[in-house]
């Protein structure tokens, strides 16, 4: 079996910083599953890799078939005004990505071409547009729900899927800058959201166990920015607002979050004016599936040759086709 190169239990990040290597990434590239682009965290994917991603996406659909979720699909970008209103920059300015474009005339174009010829920086002639990369699949959904008025008594569940962007260049293949996220987003009362999250923690764990991947559930927090962010992160943990399903991927002693189970309380309800059926502020929550990370976990633990994966795993992924 074409297995990943052995990964030593060492401080891989420090080795990567010095030598520019990552054993798992290099093995995936050598196997042709990931195609490097010359930018850390930005990869092409092979047909075999996409075959697994598509199967995981279909498995998640089957797992959530009883949710009566409304399917919404957005491009991997959202409007800048909506992004600004989301307060993402307050918590995660280090991860945000904006879209810039050339907005000059012929004179400015000639300056750009001259800079290119001289190998100089030409980006000063790029100006921000009204388009921002979506940091999570759920972010474009909230303003849509707000515009619809009060929720029905049973609340709503939305099925969202998109490429997402987070600016965190890394040699670790599990920390891609552009990656796909599948989410179920729940809108309703606190009781509805907490019941939804508990249900999906059980469903998500069952899914990963069906795929025969080692896993654990742990309390977590988001990577809030700065000293003030540490206080917010501590509060998030103290209130048990975020749990993650962790899988060892890069090495046996480094766990990677592949699923997240989040209770936002009334945060997005207040920001967007989303109302429950009784006109109180709606609460929200979501379960997110990192499709690239789950795919990497499958290759890491079952080998790089899909034909040699356990039949039980293949039946889960492709047996219902």
C-alpha cells in the first residue's frame, strides 16, 4: 500500500520553519494528491482527492436528509458591507481576505507594466472592491435570513456549502488558505439550537466512526485576535459554546479539528436583526464539516491508494451510489 511517509513525533512546525518541509505534505504531493502552487496553503487537487471530497459531501447529505434544511449555495465571496457588519474584523482581522482590482486608466496601466518589467511591486495600483472572501460558509446566510422577517415557530435549518478563505499560510496541509466547508445552520430558540448541536455531535461522531478514523470531542475556542481576544476565547470556553471533533492527521500527537459544533447564542441575531417567531432575538448555531481535512484524514489513516482502503469504509462512502 502506498502509505504516507513516517511522521516522527517532534516539533514539526519548528522543523518546517527552518527547512521548509512537512512530511505529510511532501508525501501527498509525491503521490499526486495535492498539487503545489508555490504559495503556502494553496493547492490543486487530483481527481482521486476530489473523488473522496464528493463522496464525503454526499455522505453528509445522507446524514442530514431528515433535517428539512433549505439548500443555499453562495460563491466563495460576499459583499464587503455585509462582511463589515458581521464584526469578523473585530475578532479575526488576521484571517480576513479582501478582493482588490485595477481601477486606473492607461497611464496607471503603463506604470503597472513598468513595475512588472523591473520586478517591482505593482500592487499599489490595486484598489479594494466591494467583494470580500467568505471566511465560513454560513456568513452569507445571515443577511438573507434577516431579510425574510420573523422565523416560523419551528425555526429554520439551512444547508450551506462553499469554498472559504482564511489567511494563515502554513506548510501544514491541514491549514489550507482556501478550503471547502459544508454547514448546517440552525435558527431558532436557545432550546432548539442546543438540541440541534447535541444531535449533531452524536451524528458527527457516528459518521467518523463509520469511516474508521480515530477521533475525540473536545471543548474549543476560536482564534480571536490580540490580548482582548484571549478574554473572549476564555468566555467562549467557559460557556461551552464551541466543541470540535479532532482527528490526528499531520502526526499522531497533533490533533486537527475536522468538525465544529457551535452555539452563537444571540450574537448573529442581534447583528442582523433576526427575529424568532415571538419577535424576540433569534439564536443561531451551526455544525461545520471541513471537507479537505476529512479527506486528508482518510488518506492519512487508510493509505494513498483508494482501491486498498477497507471495504467497510468504501461501502460507507460509495455503497449508496
